[in-house]
C-alpha cells in the first residue's frame, strides 16, 4: 500500500515517513499544498495523510480539488488543536478521518489501517484468505498459524494482494502501489517477489492470469466452486 503524506513541518514529515515505512508502506512526502495536490492527482495512492495548515495551498483546498477531480482515496486530515471549524471544513471537503496535533504515531497508524481496510471492504483487523493471514498491525503473515518470514517488499506485495483478494491485480498496478515515487522501478522484480512469496506461502495461492496480472485466492474455497 502506498501513502501520500502532505506535511510542511520537516521534522513531523520525516517522522511520519519513517513510521509509515517501518509499518510496511511505500511513502511519498509533499512539503506544501501545491506538490501535494499534484502528487494526489497524478499518482495512485491508497490513502493520504493531509495537514490542513500548508504553504502555497491550504489542505482544505487540496482536498476539495482532489474530490472535484474524482479522486476517492481515503484521506486522514491533521488539524491544529482546538480548531473545530477546521475539522468541519475538512469533513465537508471530503475527509474520512482526522487527528488533532500533537498526536501519537501509533494512533495515526491504527486509523490508517482501519481506513485502508474499510476502503477495501474488510471490517476485521486481520486480513484472511483461507488459512493465510496478514496482521496489518504487526506487519506479519502466517499460514495455518505458522509465521512466515517476509522481506519488506514481499510484505508490501502480499498486503496489497490481500486487500484486493479474488480480483486480478495487474502487474503495473502492483508496481505503483508498492514503490514510492523515487524508487527505481522495475516491473520484472514483481515476478521475483511473486516467486518468493509462492515458495513461502504455497504455490497455489497466487494465480498468474496471463497478460492480466495476479490473483490471490483461497485454493480450498476455489476448488469447491469449480
Ligand atoms: Ca502545517
């Protein structure tokens, strides 16, 4: 999953980027409203963390413009303490959740997980596909209760497929959602990650739909319907 952070405070921006990367996300940081607007309009993010007090273009205007352009990504706004009118303006502009500064990073991560889950149609905190399970809080996966050791990129690929299980995910879409903007992207490495994942979680769980992409399935459930 790939997150856009729009925050002008350099310390907070860096701190958020590090915490999100640690939690298994690809992250792009925009230091002002104009760049945030541009990135949100041109790159396919799974969610955005948007500060409202921003130079060049304020956060409420950024959000209004995203929504007017048909961007429906979940957006968590950051507001200054005791500025209730800012929150109201943020929600009216299309925000999905908010946090008041200062906040604890753990709370931001928890709210973001909930937003991403609900957007993908999952109500439960742990994502499951048969006996394959991804705990998005701990950023860990297990099969039949046995923990699976994954690298950061393998986890990102699996987490994205878990959020979109049953659907064919094109390779280009995977590339766009597991790497940040500055990463030297190579779609061939996706094949390598998929190969490694198959060895770790079982070869029959990720199907290759030739020319289309990859589909994560529960092989046991799939057999019954065939
Ligand atoms: Ca600010």
